């Protein structure tokens, strides 16, 4: 179970990195304002989700190692 959470977090963090890279690129400035706003909201939601996964994993790891 913890392994699945770790894989999920790892995949999510990779997607976050790609999205951040895109948002820092010139191509990001070429899209319309609504799409930019939605991508910013999406990035924030993904970061929140990643943090939640981190907390869940942190809480479960002592149980797995016991």
C-alpha cells in the first residue's frame, strides 16, 4: 500500500515538474489568460495533492517499519 502511494507521489511530482517548466517557458506566455489561470490553479491543486500524499506516507511509514 505504501509502495503504491510512493509511486503515485513520484509520478505526480514528475508531472508537477513538467508543468512548472512549461509555466516558466515562453510558450506559457503565448496561451490565453483563462488557460494560464487554469494551469496556475491546477499547479496549486497538484502541489496540495502531493503534500497530502507526503503526509499520508509519513504517517504510515512507522506502521510499515514496525
